[in-house]
C-alpha cells in the first residue's frame, strides 16, 4: 500500500429505508460531529407541532451510537411514540492510484 495513494472516496447514494413515507418527511442525518443538543432541539420542536408526526433518524459509521441516543431521548421526552428500526448497508468505493505511474496497479 505504500506504493499507492488514495485519490478519492465515492459514496453510493442510499435510499430512505421506508417506502411509504410522505414526501415532506423530516430526515435527521446524524453525523459524527453533530451535537445531540442541536439535533434534539430541532427534532423535538418539530414533533411538538401537530402537523409533524414522523421523523427519520439516519446515521452511519461512528454516528450510529449517536443516532440511537437521539431516538432514545426522543422516546423518553415525548410519550406515546412508536419506533421502527431498519438497518441498511452503505456502499463506499475507494479509488487508489499508483504513486509511480509506470508501476501500474496490482
């Protein structure tokens, strides 16, 4: 691997895990650096409105535990919520090129 360098990472788009959702659904994409306080402030504020009854939380990699924490806080603060969990795989493709062009790829 010392003869190669990573040039780019391509993430394949991942569809929403549920097919029968309304088009105006709120999707909370939790990242590794997201602050739980900010996520929960926005999500709980939206759920307290009568018009919003569904929120999709999604996270991958290191953000999975933070995503689960957000959902558990949501269930604790707002009673009578129903949770549906789905696990999907995200495909990531790394593209490597040789440092010396004449060497070629193995």
